[in-house]
């Protein structure tokens, strides 16, 4: 599995600033995981997940709404979690 992950990530790098933001804030904005023409579809899928999630799985913070196990809530989100620069930072 590790060899496969490294093959996917080969040639992709997050900038030092993006790595720092990801480590310190838990998120960063990077180009590429979602094509502009797919943003409306992704937004609708996100809203559907948030609105249909069991209330025990939802935590509303001061600036974010989090849903437990969001990564497994639909294939529409795979591009966010499988984007090579993100994988490289996580798997490293």
C-alpha cells in the first residue's frame, strides 16, 4: 500500500507555507482538487451530507461545521482526500 501511495504522490509538493498552515490551522487552500465547473455539484453534495447527518455526528464550532467520518459520506469528496499534494503531506 505504501508503494502505491508514494507512486500517486510522486512529483507533488505542498509549499512550506501550505504545510505550516495545514499543521497549525488544520487546513490550507491549494489549487487543483476540484475543477471549477464541479464546484456547484460538490457544494450540493456537501449540503446534502450536512443536512442528512445524524445530529450526534455533527459538531458546529465557531467557524466550522464538522461531520464525523465525512471522508466516507460519498464519492463526490474523494478528490479532496485523494489529491496528491494532500496525500504527500499526510502520508509523507
